[in-house]
C-alpha cells in the first residue's frame, strides 16, 4: 500500500487517507449538508437507516464511500 504520496500501478491510482476523507466530506455536504464527522457519528447511531435513495439522492453512494475512510485508517495503523 502506498504511503501518503499517490502511486500509479497500471491504471489504478491509489489515494491517501486524507484524500478519501476529503471525498467523503464533500459528498456528505452535498447530499446531507453535514460534515464528514457528523455524518459518520449519525450513521453509527443509525440516524440514516430509514433514508431511501428516492428521498435522498446520493445517500447510497455516500454510504458506500464512508466505510472506506475507516478501513483506510485501520490499514494505515497496521502497517506502521
């Protein structure tokens, strides 16, 4: 796994943890008008469990992106 600088392997571009956080931050603000940390906290508390993709366009994409921030953080710790 690359360090903080992005590497290209074939056609894959690895992104850093900070870049992933920025992506989730942007999408959380666009979709729910909340910060990344507020979204993550509310999500853990189950506040978005009843949201439907028809009622809240973009929520599915945001939900799929969000776990990647936590996974990136955990894998970065294991490699240190």
